[in-house]
C-alpha cells in the first residue's frame, strides 16, 4: 500500500476512534479525590460498578453538572436504579470532578467552602487538586470530558463536548451495552 494511503487511513482513524490521548491508561487509575466536604473517595473502591467521570476546568462546572443530571435521568428512566437507591447500591456511579490544579494546599479549605453552596444537596463535587484526570486522559476545554469505565475498571470511552448530539449519544450507546 502506498505511503500516502497509509497516512490518509491513519488520519481517518484518528477522527473516528474514541477521543483518548495516545498513551492514556487503559484502566482507571487508583486515584483519590476529596469532595466539597473534605470526604475522600478512592476510585478503586468502585470496582464492580460502571464508573462515569465527568471532568474539566473550573469554568465548565455547569456543563459537568448537566452531563451528570442527563446521564442520571437516563439511567433512572431505563430502570437501572431508582432516585431513592443509595449510591452504594447503584450499579453505575457518576462522578463530577473539577480540575483544580495550581491551587496551593493552604487555600484548598477556602475553595471547598466557596464551592459548597453551589453543590446541590445530596451530590458531591470531587476536586482534583493536581489535574490528574486531564494529565492521564486529556481535556476538551472549554467543554466537559466524559470517561466511562466498565465494572473491571477498563476505560471504555473518553469523549468531550456538551451533553447533546454525538458525544451524548456515544455515551448512552455504551451504557446500554455495559448496563443492559
């Protein structure tokens, strides 16, 4: 096959394959995040569940929240879980993660206090103080990035954009396969 054809095919594949950075981990890293209350969550504790992580910069918190609400509503509508089910009993865990890199540790308590009133009761906004998700899987600024991992922690999909159109449809299609 001529070299020009190979280069063309690689370019086409780059457009249609999942939007993950080359060299990105194939498994969900064992990271720990803190929420606005200072409570910790270790990703490894979520094995045996499908994990959806919506993350991005501080300026996109409303879009991150819209993703979470849209996916939660879809899963409840499909009967995957009920609104009153405890998070620990749900087969899918949706995490909203705010990239907070560059904020000195001395100011983190103040940031949590400032964020707290904007987080709806019953929800957590997980704070990634070192931007580890973006470093591992890339970012789609100014939009949210959505990562889906299966029950074994294998990263199945990374996509960016608003919770509409092709990005939303790709995540919903994958969820229908992972959680029938």
